[in-house]
C-alpha cells in the first residue's frame, strides 16, 4: 500500500461563524498544498456502525442590518403612531426573503436538486423513520416542520434554504 501524506486542519470555531478559518488556511496554504481529498468531519452521522458521507452542506448568510427612522432617541410614548416603528420595517424587509407565516424562502435562494438527492432522501427516510426529527425535543405546542413527509423533512434539512 503506498504511503499517503495526511494533513489535518482542526478548526473548532464553527458555532461562532469560524472567523479565523480563512486566515488559518492562508497561513497554512504552502504546508497543506493542493489536496486530492477533503473531508469535513462535522455534519453528523446516521449511526456509528459504518462510515457516512455528507452529500450536501448548506451555507450561511450573515447580514448586519440597521434600520433608523427618527434622527434622535425619542421615547416611544412620545412618537408612537408618528414615527414608523423600526421593528415593523425590519419584519417587512425579512418577509421579502422569508415568509414569516409559512417559512417559505424566495426562489432565488433555492438550488436545483441533483438527480441523486431524492433517492437518497427516500433511503434515509426509510432507515430513520420518525427518529429523523423526534430526536429533537420540542416545547409543548411547537410542531415539527413537514413531519408527515419524511422525504421532505430530509430534503428541507439538507438541500433547501431556511
């Protein structure tokens, strides 16, 4: 068996947006070189009995948003009903991207599903059953999304924006 060079990059800031990942990779670029394979060990696994590969990873969009209406720090009791409520403006802007009633996201944020995505979803839905979502405990009165269609639950979780 031929020897193979293995380089591990352990980045542990994911939950905070990985602010140093690009800098780390830039510093280590000459050492890492041009890899033939890249494995990201962070997307979960169906079980621990075999190796699982992730076929999709969604990205994230970070937006800093400031909405200003009045030019001063006015008291709400003084300007309510006169100056537009900035939270209502923000909600209106967000509704242009994501419908707050349905959770549906604008078409521009969707991607075309590759041909393997639906068969993969059907296989995983068959393996997991309702454990796919019931492993996440919910507060009383909160319903899971699309729980009546496990294929859609899987596709929503792996391929569709939210």
